[in-house]
């Protein structure tokens, strides 16, 4: 535990210091990694802790992004209204979808989360007058805050995102180590045992589902500010599945593993897309390789390595 | 009146196509508890290989043979060398098959380009039949006939043959079936291959009216999943009824409320789920 805290502190210092040495392009890539890291960690709360494999997690990311984008463009670019509205919509949507999804388990849960996610994708795609359809919402402005720096610049915006990233890591760490988080792990291991012990399993899963949606919404709001643009592709199954991949690649059930997985995927996409057009093909191969050779993720592999060298 | 009859016919024929896809998905799940997200890829693979074969041979029948043979082989390879390693583990299965979905999608885009294409119809079904004011394209009737024949054949296979009894035993209790001497491993490969065959056949049958294009794999997969969710996983009857329901909902949805096209399919699914989480004919 001490090693973990020390490692976290080192990572935080590094993340704070990095803008001094990175180019503005590299910094924007790092910003994206942090945002997708929040997204992956939010899914890990469901998958890694509660054992619920959602294939529709993009829904909450996308709903928050669209909410903020629409409010900022059509109503007012007011951070204190738009930002909470984005979070609220994400949490509300997961509260609604959770009612359906949590009636099921296993493969049914995968399919239903997928199908529910596609409902939102269908609306974003079809309801052109509201969402712009396939073209999405362009030119979403960055928030204006009473700060000495403008968030339209890369460095202040990076720190703005880093602040929320640290906040999310802290909040998820507290949740994971709380009695609530322990109960989720218990449910993952044996739902029946927890029921016998008197836990209201459904309620625990439902709260976890909403919390995961809320943090995915945080990632979505930050993303639309970062990217200035949102389209239906941030609601669809490919994006949802990539979140699952990030979690598994990093290590499900570890707090920071999924953020690492997100950084690897975002980095690889950027690197490979620069050399060839076939990123999707490579991504498909990564899915297969990770499933076959790294089912417990990079964190799992590192632990094995440490254990075998330690003994 | 003409509108309703024509749309109903279109909906039923699309429903029969969905039945071909959902039947495989459902059988595979029923026997192996395996969710194959690459099932939609078999559709576009069937369509594209069929298209290539039609260009070379000029024969729809030969194209159908080439396409279904290719897709069946792909299915066997996927089951034997990859999916078999993860029995009853839905998450690795989902990731693995999603990886294959992306691989096939990008390979198809690479090989066959991004323009939507349609397969030429077999010549005898180029014509239309006219009854009063209503015009029936014979190809649509042919698709409905294929769906009915496959449905009846599957029903007979499952209820009337020894193989069907073995499959039903495997669905109910794989361990027990194994103990009584059923080679569940071989049976699983056979059912998986057969599911892939049906999806490849779907690509050939759907090629002339739905077409093949980048993204068709995802659309077909989602539609087939909704069919299976509505009908119930593992149920043949569910795949048939679900296919008809979704085919009709989709067609009338697109015709009457084009802006909410997908919604007219997904909203009823949510309602059915809320009432019956295992679908209309699902066992559990």
C-alpha cells in the first residue's frame, strides 16, 4: 500500500512537470490520454470491481459530451451550468439504463448494454435537427473560468484536465477501498454469498452502475471541451468496446491500470495512424492478442514478473 | 393499402433474412454459451465473396456455394483455434470476437473498397408479379421462401433427428450430454460452423436487396442481437418470431418515422426486456 501511494505521488509529480518538456502537440496527446483514462477507470468500477461487463459505456460519455456541446452552442457557454448538466445527464441516463441492464447478467448483460447504447447512437445519428446527425456538433467552445489563464491555451487546459483526473483517481480510490467497494468485489466473486450475508446486491450494483456513468460523463464533458467537437462515433459500440479493451489491457480491478491501458491505446492509435491507414486492422489484432496473451493486463503481467523475480 | 401490403412484404422478407442470422447466433449461444460479435462479419464476408464469385463465374448458385463455404471455414477456424480456449467466459469471448469483427471490417474495406454494392439477382427472380394494384418483386418472395424452408428444416433437425436430440441435450446440460457419450466438442464446432454457414447464406440472400457496404456488419449484428434479445437466446422459435417482429418494426419505422428509424426497433426491445428479461421464448 505504501509503495502504491509513493508510486502515485511520483506519477503525479511527473504529470505536473511534463508540460515543461513536451511540445504542444505531445501535450494535447497527453491531455487526451488523461481524459480517456478517466473513461476507462469509470468502466473499471463496473467491470473490475462489480464484475459487470458493459458493452455500452460510450452512452454516458457521449450523452455528457452532447449535453455540454448543445448547451454551450445553443444556450450559453457557462461552465457552472453546462458542466453539471453534462454530469447530471450522464448519471440520469445510467440510472435509467441500469434499470433494464441489471435485470440480466453475463452475455445478456453484454448484449443489453450494447443495444441500449445503440439507441442513443441511433438518436444522435437520426435526429439531425438537434444533433447535427453524422456531422456531429462542431466548434464547441472551451469553458471560460475566472482564472488568470485562458483555457483555450494547451498548458492551462492540460492542468484543468489533470485536476479532474486527480480528483477522479482520488474519488475512485476512496470508493474502491470503502465498505461499498469491498462489497462490490464480494458481489463479483459470489453474488449468492453476498445475498446470504444480507446485502441488497441489486442496490449495490445499481449504485455502481450510476457512479460509473457519472465518471464516464466527466470524461465526456472534458472531452468535448478538449476536442471542440462531438459526433455519433463517440456513442457507438466501437468506442464502448475500446473502453473494455483499455480496462483489460491495463488490468481490470486495479485502479490505475485502466488509465495506463487508455494511454497505451491512445498512444498507439496516434503513432500507427501516422504511418498507415490500417489502424482498425491493427486494433482488431490487439484485441485478439490481449485476450490470448494478457488476460490480466499489463498490471497483471508486471505483478507476475515481480513475483517470479522476488521468489 | 398498397403502401401497407408492400411495406409488410418488405418487412417480412427482411425479417426472414434476420432469422437466418439470429438462428445461428442463438443456436451457438444455446449450445456453448458463446456470444459471437463477429456474426455480422460473416454476413458481409458472404456478400463480398459471393460478389467476387458472381463476377468470375456469372452464376448465383456457384457464388452461393463459394460464399457459404468460405464463411463456414472461417467459422470453423475461429471456433477451433480461438473461441474454444474460453469456454463460458463471456468477456474474453466478446473481446476476441469484437477483434475479429474489426479485422474483417478493415480487411473488407481494404479489399473491396468503401462503395456500397449489391449482388445481381438470379435471373429467374428479376421479374415482379402484379396482383391488382400491388406489385410483388419475385425476389422478395424467394427470400421469404428460403426463410420458411430453413426454418422448417431447422425445426425438423432439432425435433426430429438424433443430431437434434444431441444438440438439445447439449443445450440443456452439456456435462450430462458428455457423460452419456455425446462428443460435445465436435458438436460445438459443427453448430458453430452451421451458424456461420447460415450467416454467410444471409450475405448471399441479403446481397441483392440490403447490399454489402462498410458498416453492414455492425448493423446486421445489432439487428440480429435485438432479434435474439426479443426472441430469447437459444430458442429457434424465438429467432423466427423475433426476426419477423424486428423486420416489420424496422421497415414500418423507416417508412413512417425516418428520423427515429432505429428507435422504433430498440424501444419495443426495451419494453419486452422490462417485462421478460429472457425474451419471449427464452428459458432463463
